[in-house]
C-alpha cells in the first residue's frame, strides 16, 4: 500500500499584522468565542428537564425565553 502526501502548490508566506489589525483580530476572535459559548449554554438550557431547571431556580418559561434568543444577543 502506498501513501500519497499532498503538498501546497504555493509557497508558505509569512506576514505580520499591524498592531491595530492584530488588536482587531483578537477582538473579533474574542467576540466569536463569546457567541459560541452563549450558543452552547442556550442549547444546554433548552435541553434541561423541569426538575433540573427547578434545581437551579429557573422557570421553564424563562429557560425557553433565554434559549430562544439568538447567540449574538447579550
């Protein structure tokens, strides 16, 4: 059996970002991480049983309302 390794056809190019661009990139990545975490938490909230919601002191209607919010909504 043979194994074929595919290599990039273009040479790797190194580049650097300006301080402002790097800062903007970090801010964008932090925002995406926050959105991803909100989406995960809201999915989890939507999957919780009434008993679990009662344990954490959240009503079923409040859980549904929070779970239905879009991830970008804080």
